C-alpha cells in the first residue's frame, strides 16, 4: 500500500513539474542573468524602456532568461512577462513587450563554448534571419542589424 502511494505521489510530482516547465516556455530552462555584451560591462536595462537601454555596470537593472541551448526562444525578463521584441516599424530597435511567442520575439542563440561551458552567444532574429541582436554603442540601446559576428553582437558573461 505504501509503495503504491509513493509511486502515485512521485508520478504526480513529475507530471506537475513537467507541466510547469512546458507551460513556462523555453526561457525557463535557462538561468536568469544580466544580458551583457561579452567581456564589456554594458548590459540590457530591464525597466521597460523603449527601446531597451544598454547601461554600464552599476546602472544595470534586471535579469533575463536567455536560453542558447534550446532555440529559437524568447529572451524574457526575470519575474515578469516581458520579452525582448524586434520592433521593425521602429527601425529594428529592441523593445520590451508582453511575451507572446511570435517570431519577432524569438531568437536563435549561436553559442560559443569554452571548456564545455557556454560562455557567450550571438542571437539571430527568427522574424528576419539576417538580423542579430546588436549593442548600438552610439545610441546606447539594443537593436538589430545585419549579422556580422562583431564584438557588439556577442552576449555573455
């Protein structure tokens, strides 16, 4: 009797965890971290700015789920239902918008792996596969331009 109840409780727990994971979306598989240009102290601001401001070090607010391993996926702000969205009509700037799973909110991570660990990634738009997330240094914002593997298109820790 105890064995059957233990099996039933275990099965229910596994099903609940699986449903929670599936319902939460692919971004939930990642760890929430600042979304920063690789090896540069400039990170995406998570205050609902439009376009998304890129701030230096101490001004960084918020954490993001950016899952390079299961793409394409949304890049979601931690603890809220806001995702990075390509605003084509706004000049390909990146805005925060309610997550909806549309192609203009999905990004395919192209991971850079060192010593078996993902250390950085470039992000290709699923709405227009020629565009990559880009740190626009002159405007201090996040936008999307033609992918070119430049330092300002590589994000990581």
